[in-house]
C-alpha cells in the first residue's frame, strides 16, 4: 500500500514537471499593414487572419490600417504566422505589437525566453518588467518598415544576433 502511494506521488510529480516549460500567452496582436488602398484590401487580410482556429475575433481600424487580432483563451500564434497571413493577402506588416503574459518573474535587457519553437529576446529594456505581462513591439525585419529596420540595425548593434534574421527568433521591446 505504501509503495502504491509513492508510485502515485512520483507519477503525479512527473506529470506536473513535464507540463512545466516556458509558456507565453499572447492574448492580442495589433498589426499595422502597409500597402492597403481600399476596403477590399482590408477584407483580404481579415479573411486570412480569421482562417486560424486560434483567432477569437478581429477588429479593424481603416484609418490606421490596423488589425487587432484577439486570440482564444489558452491559444495563440507565433508572430511569423500572422506576418505570413498578411503577406499571403498581398500586403506587408509595418508594425506588430503583442499583448502577452510571459511566465517568468521579470524581464530585463537581453533576457532570452524559449517558448516551443520560438525564441524571444527582450532588448532595450530600461527597467526590469515585473511579471512580464504587457505590450511588446516586435522589432525584426518584416515586422517593421524597411527604413525603420535599417535604423534599428545601427541602434541595436550591441545585440549581435539581431541581424541574423532567423524566422523563429523574435526581438521584442516593452512599451
């Protein structure tokens, strides 16, 4: 009987520890698209973004060409998936801001966090972000305009991996 309890406790601990990993919950993504000329353009982007089962709803601001994507509870998509959806509709991402909860105690400058296949590196953090919940701007190539990316390359030369352009690596700045 005692060994049965020990086995049960051991299995429970293994199950719990197996479930513990770096986790993030991106609850919302604000995507400013470039190249739109009419409402049909925004419809094409909306259609692409709504095709994902993880998406709960989308709101569109036609004045700023911003698409706010809300995700279902306990599900989110990597930024590259959203970027590819906008590009599949025939447009480009000019800016992407994520509202997310990263499950770490705090985020400091140059903190790296691995979540599934993605690696998030937090740069230009002036003061530590407690509880890691907030808004983060994606600063990678393809998530900002080309002109802005050229400026960022010079500004973030102290982060040598910033220029590598790996599609699974994301450089985020807290807003």
